[in-house]
C-alpha cells in the first residue's frame, strides 16, 4: 500500500519537473521567434514620450530587452 503511494508521488513529481522544463523550452523558443516588442514599437513609444530616437538608442533598448529573454 505505501509502496503504491510512494510510486504515485514520485511519478507525479517527475512528471511536474519534466512538464516544467518542456514548457519553459517552448516558451523561450516562442519568445525568441516572436519577440513581444520590436524596433518600430520602441520608436513609437519614444516618440509618444516626446523624444526623437536615433538608431543607436533603439539598438541599445533592443539589446537590453534581449538580455532578459
């Protein structure tokens, strides 16, 4: 009886770990292929804040965004 419960708990823990790793992998791959923000969005955002961004500023912001992905 205890043996069956132990097998169930161990299987559940292993399944959760594998599920987490697989979901994390696919989410990172999806965000890399389809970034949530692009250069046009950054440019539009900065222009709405009253700044005229140059390409260097846009590249710096894109690099800092990619660092956290």
